[in-house]
C-alpha cells in the first residue's frame, strides 16, 4: 500500500508536478474515485475505470472538457466579454450531434496519408530549428530546447498544415504568449491581477482569431475554407464564434501538447546515460520509446467528463452532473495493466495501450501527427548533435497545470 495520504494531494503543486507517481499510486490503491475539494472534481485514477468512461459517451459527456476550473472574477469576465469570448460546443467539448461533422474536417486534414505526405515539410522545419539551436550554442554556449526547438517546430508545422502561415500576421512569440496565457487561465489557478492579465492575453488571441475567420474564405481544402463551407446538422452555416473556437482549440491542442511532449522527450533522452547517442546510431529505436514516454509522462495528464445520468464507478455512486477528472497519467502507471510501470520498456507487448490520446469518439485527431513530429525531431536532433548534453543549470520547475505537465526548461550544451 502507498504511504501518501490521499487527502494531501494538491494537483497544482510543484512537488506533485515533479513527482506525481506516489500520489497517483495512493489514489489508485486507496480511493480510485475520490472527490477533490480543491477543484470540485471527482478524481478517477484506475486504468479500467477511465477506459470504460471514455468508451461510454452516453453516460459520460465531454461538455466540461475545456471549461475553466474555477469561477472567474468580475474584472476577468469583463475583459473576456469585451471580445465576446465564447467557446461553444465544437470538438473536444461537444457531446451533441454536430460533433461528427467537425471531426470529419479534422480527419481530412490529419489522416495517415496526410501525415505521411507532411514528413518532408516537417524535416525542413526541424532543419531550420536546428540551425537556430546551433547558432545559439555557438553564441551563448547553451540553448534551451524547450523554448526553441520544442516550441517552434509544432507551431510552424501546425500553421503550415492548417494553411495559416500567410494569414498569420503576428510572430510565433506572440502566438506562444497568447497560448501559454490561455492554458494557465483555463487550467491553472491564477488569482487577482494575474488572472486579469492572463484574460487580456486570451482576449487578444480571441479577437485576433475572430478577425482571421471573418476574412473571405480560402480554398475548401484548408481549415478556414472547410469551416466556411461547413453546415451544421440543421443546415445552418457556422457562426464566427464557432469558427474562432475551432481555430483556437486547434492552435492550442495541435501545438502546446506537442511542444510539451518534445520537451519531456528531450529531457528524458538526455538524462538517461547513452540514450541520446543510441538514438543517433539507431533511429528506429525512437518510435517505440516515444510510446513509453507518452504512457509514463503524457503532456495531457488529465481530461474531463461530466456524468449524464446517475452512475456507479468502482463501487462509488455518482449523481447526474458530477464533473470527473480522468487521470490519464495515472492510467499509464497502473500496474494492473503495465508491468513495472516506472520502467520505460519500448518492447512491452501492450506498448500502445496507453490512454494518453484519449479513446473512443473523441480520441485525439492529431495522434499520428504528434508521433511523426516526435520521430522526426528526435531522429534529426540526435543525428546532428550527437554529443549534446544536459546543462546542470537546467531549472527543475515544471509546468504544473491541472491537465498539462512538462519541463519549463531543457538547457543543453555541446559535449
Ligand atoms: C502529444 C501530443 C498530443 C496529445 C498527448 C493529445 C491528447 C489529446 C487528448 C487526451 C484528447 C482528448 C481525447 C478524448 O476526449 O478522448 C485530444 C483531443 C484532440 N486532439 Fe490531441 N493531443 C496531442 C496532439 C494533437 C495534435 C498535434 C492535434 C492537431 C492535429 C490534436 C488535435 C486534437 C483534436 C482535434 C481533439 C478533439 C477530438 C474530438 O473531440 O473529436 N492533438 N488530444
């Protein structure tokens, strides 16, 4: 039995973010369905419970998936109201019959042939990002991979795949600042002035997106073109708020998660003696190892559902309308499913059974793209900089949000 008292678990705590495994084990063992006073959510920590919930969209609705965790202050609400900030049901938060149509747009853009066709473009983007890393290493002696390579590659790839690069008149630094602020506003625990400042950034992002989706529609094969041509089940066209919400979600879902995954991968590969050099010599070893990092250290650590009717989970009765926090990271470390979960074993028989991309009707539309980006980045970076090493000055702080976890810095030097 785990010795951690489950009542002391604070999901926003830096200590929890650095080492969440003992607390997750305690929850799984002692209270697999536990009400969390801090967030007002029911924590669901066992693999089998989370899997069953994801596969049962009638009883467990996704409607609360991207809601803010707490109530915003009046000044924050005013800032958001000024730009008519609205995230109506579109993709991840849509349990209605309009979801399938939105999802078809995603499938057309990110299906396996589209991802395979994008490999040369991603290789070019990675090569340019590595030029930048080398320039910084030459000039400063160190480079932070979390805020260069891991951040820039998914941004540039996403803008190209969505055919947005010519429409985007702000730099990656601005987009990144807006996205970071949005994540903290909705999945963090900001208070007072900090909350209002984050809302200003999110509002600027939303206003910019509204202007973007108001422009004349481009080709139907692009995201904006597909949204302009799209009809809802009642035959209506999409409103500006629905289009803006899709692009907002896509920029965040398609970029931030992949950035976080790449940061974690680089850190883990550099920390484990000999692994970086092994990937340089044996690039085929990257893909199965990526699955293990996704299982043990997923960038999206939790995701939400709400009960549609009274249900029983692991013997606990929950009323209709109970908000649930599905602890995806905990499911990847559940010893009932993964033997010796603390070890990364790329050749375990169930290496792809993790739930880090969700499952069922809302399973991540970008999973293959994320995997491909991971492969190209690790393969090219280890080949070009095989002697890179982690700097002892790398700060240990993690991004510690309710649903997102990643290193904030991966400082490297030439070996
Ligand atoms: C390592 C990177 C990523 C991880 C860990 C991740 C994880 C997830 C998770 C956990 C969900 C919710 C699944 C559910 O409710 O069952 C999701 C949904 C989604 N993700 Fe990802 N994601 C990643 C990258 C991407 C990328 C690159 C894209 C863009 C192409 C993307 C697009 C989406 C979309 C559109 C949805 C909503 C699907 C729906 O509701 O039908 N994700 N993702």
